[in-house]
């Protein structure tokens, strides 16, 4: 009998040790048992949120970059007008901002100006010129054509003033700003009978900032139909004269 108590004590001690070990190794016994996993999840969530918002910011930046304004095509709109920007007659269209009138290329077939309307569109305003060089030249009524700056950057602006018994006519084209004067000259001089002397069948002129215009009589335009001019990217711009 004297050996039973030590044995019971030893068994009891062993049970206590095993219970303590189980309590220490149980993951559920500590509320902060996996701080590394929580930190990783938090980082992943933050990264995911950042990745989601990034395309939106890029899209906004791209949208702002793609926006085209009138003064990017007509740089003189960003400076005060001069005496050269005074039109030969009053522009009566109420949508045109009179202070925005700016002279374009000098042509014998037309007096041409750019302007901005109250919607922010870029406008081409012109008066056909009979071209008489004895001081008796006749001007037509004003012609007007407007479009959004982004469209003008791609396609330019065109207007047609029909010739009458008492008034001259013209087909006038303000070309897209990427078309160079050299490219236009090369294309126009390929037209049979065209030249660069006074009042050629198909005339071109350029502003100081490189914007090129092409002008001709309506019957010349009808005969040609269209003119192709190479763009810097290797593609052709087709000038539709109909």
C-alpha cells in the first residue's frame, strides 16, 4: 500500500503537464494567434483597391490629353487681335464671337478668317473675291462653316459660295493642321494645267503658323471632284470638292 500514493501523484502530475501542453498548443486559445495572416490580407486588400482606382485615373488623364481646343489649331486666338484681323465686312451671325476673328492665309479667290462661336466650335468665315487687280474687285456675301475643334483637327473645314451674275463664288478649304505646305504644293502641282503664278486654277496659301488653305472656282471644284494629299503618317487625306 505504501507504493500507491507516489504512483497516483506521478500520474496526476503527468495529467497536469499534458493538459498544460494542450492549452499552449491550441490555436483557438489566443485571439491574436495569426497576426501575419491578418497583415497579409490587409496589404492585399489595399493593393487591390489601388489597382482598381488606377485605370480610372489613367482614363481621366487620357481624356484630358485628347481634348482639342480652337487655339491649338489657330494659335493666334491666344493673343490679342491686330489690324490684319479686321474682316472686309461685318460678320452678322450672332453666334460668332467678334473678338475672336483672326486672319488666315492670303488668297486671291477669297478673304478668309477663323473665329470661335458661342458653343466653342471653330469657324471658317470667308468672302469670295472676284480677283480683279484694278481696284474694282467684288466681294460676295460672307460664307460660314463651323465644327468642333477635334473634327477640324482631323478633317479641316470647307465652305462653298456659289457664283451669281453679280457676285463671285469660291470653294474654300482650310486643311487639317497636320498637312504641310510642301505636301500640298506637290499634290496641287500634279493637277494638269495648275501652276503657282497669279490666280492659278487651284490656289493654296499658308499662315505664319503653317495652316494651309486651298481655294478655287466652283466650276473647277466640280471638274476635279476630289484631291488626295499625303499625311505625315503615310495615309492620304482626301479633299472632297463636291
